[in-house]
C-alpha cells in the first residue's frame, strides 16, 4: 500500500508540477494542462525513455546549474522521437503520469485520481502499522493533492494508457 501511495503522490506531483528542466531565469511553474493523447505520442515517449533517463541523470549530476548543453539535449531527444519540442514531450509525460495515478497497481482498474487518493487517505487512517507521525504527514499531503487535482478531461486517454500500462508503469517507476 505504501508503494502505491508514494507512486500516486509522485505521479500527481509530476503531472501537476511538470517535469520541465529550466534555468533559474525560467523557473516559473508551468500550469498542468490536460491534452488528448495519441497512440503515437505514447509509443514515441516509450521509445525515448532510455535516452531521457540518461539525460536526466547527467543533468542531476551537474547540480543546480547544469550546462545549457545538457538541457539542450532534452530538446534534441524530443525532436529525435517525433515531438516538436521538449515542452511538448513534457506535456505528454505529465498527462501520462496523471492518468497513471488513477490506476490501481494490483487490479489494473482505473478511478479518477482524486477518488484514488481519497481511497488511500481512508486506508491510511485505518492502517495502524504505520507510525502515527508518518501517517499524518502522508494524509496531509494527500488531502492537499485532492484539493488541487482535476478530473480527467479526456476519457480516451484512460484507454490508451491502459493499453500501454505495463510499459508505461515500468518506464516511470
């Protein structure tokens, strides 16, 4: 359950906060905008995942002020895999993550991300195996996320993500 909880929090945070890598002068948070995903976008994202992970690792190792060439590498990867820009790829990643957050790991069933978080809150409140302080902190984080999480606007995205669920779950986790 805890793995599922952290996964949901992480996916929602990823979607709502966006994974954009920007310089300090560009550090404005991009608002999460839902978009209708296509089969090609999901397939191209999956193909790009290995190179993206390697590039993110390089950027992370570079610290708070990564060389612009490293950040530019994200643009090159995005274009190589059929995206107009890294911003477009980032929007696709965020939308995939958002939809994934509504899937139950065990059953594979989908419910709106807000409903899934409410179920996690309920489970946490009745879980006596977790230390109370840790439980309260997670409940507080989830309750805050519930307030800021919209419903899935494009229901077709659920079917597309479900079709590629195993590959997407593996790529993101």
